[in-house]
């Protein structure tokens, strides 16, 4: 809980972009939603490794996970794609803001970590729509497809 709480404090301190509903949730609700970086179908071990590799961006991923959880549109429509892209773009802007807060412009690690954040953003944008539309982790199209082969 203290880790979630410190991340929530950072979200407020940096005024990271988030949907209005985010600020109405209790910490216990956010804890139920956020399971680390990576999709729900990924193993707990894999998510813990990915979370560690992307640790500086946890506040952006918490907001992103809440947005995914709150989405109830399961249709493959232009409107839903736009909302999905808006969510991912918001995550990328939050990653950039966190990166600017953590690292000085002259620190080479700034650019290393920003590249990692970019890859996370691109992975979500390219492979995340089925999870965005999923009502449960098992309904994820990618998971069902992988299980059938």
C-alpha cells in the first residue's frame, strides 16, 4: 500500500494527466486494479520483472491501468480506437513528465529511461486494443489466439 500511496502522491505532485474518475477512487480500489506493468494475461513473475525494468513510470502505468479497467466499450469502432489511442498518448505524456522530473537533461540515463518508456508506449499502442476491449483477461483476443495454436 505504501508504494501505491507514494505513486499517488507523485501523480498529484506532478499533476499527471488522468481521467476525472481517477481522483474519486479509494486507494484500495486502485490497488485491486494495478497489478504492475504489463497486461493481465502475463504471468505474475513476468509482470514483476517488467515492473522493475520500468519502475520509474509506475505512476503513469497506474493511471493507464485504471483507464483500461474503466473502459466498458468492447466494440471495434473508430470512436473506441480513438479513446484507446488517447489513453496511450496520455500515458506517453505522463512518462515524459516523470522522466523530466526524475532526470536532469544532461544525465545520460534520462535518455536511456525515456527510450524504455517509448517502447512501453509503442507496445501498448500496437498490441493493447484487445485488452482495452476485454471484459476479463481470458477474453483477450491475443490470449485466446495463442492458446488455440
